[in-house]
């Protein structure tokens, strides 16, 4: 609905499927007309009932836009157009009653969308607030997509802020965004702590989503890892049953394979479990070894070996185990994906009060231009990538008071270097 290049339409039926109340303050009349036209076109395409409240002059201009854009006259005739001069009443209650009667004119539609230019000459400020609050309840109860339009040049900041309390989206001539001011429980002042919690929750949701994605991608490799020891156990067990005397060495092989299955399933469950802020002292060397075991099958399938060089056998860090493992999985998996064969070298050592970890691949490398874009949302060199994985890694390392650097040259491979503080 907000204007974009071409004739793109941006109100999402799925996102507003439960009804949405949108406050639109426009500054440019031509952009306003195009946005209103897009709003109507989208409604026609989705089979929505449409109510449009504006001046007769604007309605005539929008009719011309719709016909020019190829909308059939029959579809235009199905729209309920109302003149703004006759729509509003002196009180919020009477206006709401009139609005409910108009809604009956678009019966038979599962979803209704309304576009209404506010008339502040008829409704005074207090009645306007009451009407918008009542309209907001109506929108949610009936699942209506409703746009309430105000001239930005005539709307005071105070009034705009008050109106945002009864709208869950805010729109300008060029964009539409969910408003963080909208809350079902009102606060006298904006809550900084609440906003921090909202942002933190969103970040945790993104990390959780990426973890589940990792778990799904690892599933095939994990199944292969488990199937191999199970085949060994089954073979030895059948062999033992047919023997007249028992051999202890066979029991040792079975025990070893069962322990391997236990380790693999433990690692997968740890990755898939919900996030927590629980941190504990862990040996970075052991975390690397555990992740290496998880990804070894994927590497072998591409004729890739994962070599580790531990210059110090004990590098104790204070960390969230699942998140640090997620970083390791992401970086090693990325290295596997960019290589056809060769060696991934993982080096870990101590440097002063920091643990230094490097993961070097023998892939095609990256240009300096690409390196500068690493960390930007949705920038990726992979055909089906999103770029979010590395952003999550950067955030996790940053939250652990660490740093992550990238070194790469075209044709020379890429090295990711991570530094994390050691426990003193």
C-alpha cells in the first residue's frame, strides 16, 4: 500500500489477517492518491470488501487511476464509496453507529478493508479520540483492515502520538511499519526496559529459528552417523549369538559404538533445546571437538578433512554452550559448503587473557568488497543463503565480549578468527 517503485502493493493479508488499524499521515497529495489506488487494487485482487471514504474530487481521480491500471468497471462498482462530507457525525457514538451501518453494505466478504479520511471539522479532538478507540475495537472484533488518513501538515505531534495509542501500524507516503507505541496496557511514559526486552526477545527468536534450521540441515548427517554404529552393533550381536563361546573384545566394540550414539544424540539435543541465558565454564577445545564430530560426515561426503591444531589443551571460557556451538557449526558448515574437497584447519590457542580460534578453508575466497558487506542483513554469496547466520554469529560473539574478524583473498580461501575472554 505504501508507495514503492512501480506498482508494488505492500499490505500483507497474512500479516494483517486478524485485522489491522493503520494511521496514515500524508504530506504529498499525488503519493496519497497512488497509495489509495494501490490499497483498492490489492483489495480487489484478494477479494476483499472495500469501503472508501474521501472527497468526491479525490474519488474521481482514483477512479481514473483504477481504469488506467486495467481494473474492470464491474470491480469498481463493487466498492462502497462514501463522501467524507456526509460520513462523520458530531459524536463518536453516532459516527461509530453510522460506520457499522455502512459495513453492512459489503456483506458476504470474509475480509473487509476500509480507507477513511478523517474530518476534524466535524469531530472535535476528544470525540475523535473516542471514535478511533471504538473503531480500533471494531477492527479487531471483525477482522477489518482499516486505514485512518490525516493530513500531516494539519496534525499536531500531540494528536499524532495520542492517535498512535489506538493504531497498531503507522504509515507515511513511503512506508508502513508496526508502531512500538501501540500497547494494550498503556504506560504514562515510554518504558526503556520494555523496549530492550522486546528487542532482546526478537533477537532470541531469530537465534532460535537459526538453531532449528541447523538442526534440520544436520539431520541427514546425524542419521548417517547413528546408522553406522547401529549396523556394527547389529552385526556383532548376530555373530555373538551364533558363537559357542563369548569374546570380550566384541562387547568392547559394541560398548564403544553405543557410547558414540549417545554422544551424537546428546549434541543434537543440546543444539535443539530452547535458548537460555545460562552460562557456565567450558573448555573451548572440547566444544570444538564435539562440533567436529557432528560435522565430520558432511565433510567426508565432499572429500573434505577437518584438522584441529590445539596449541593449548585447556581454554576455559564463560559461555552459553548452545550458542557458542551454534557459532562453530555455522562457521565450519559454511567452510564445507564453499569447498569441493580439501582441508579445513581449526586452530585454538591462548594469547594473554584471550582464547583465539581460527577456522581456515580452502574455498574460492572473497573479494574485499564482499568482506565489507559481511554482517549486512540478507547479504550472502550463497545461492540459497540469507546472510542471517553470520549476523547471528557476530551478535553471539559480541554478547560474549568477544570479537570476530574475517581474512580472505580471491583464490586463497577464507579464515574466520574468533577471540573470547578466558576465565581468570
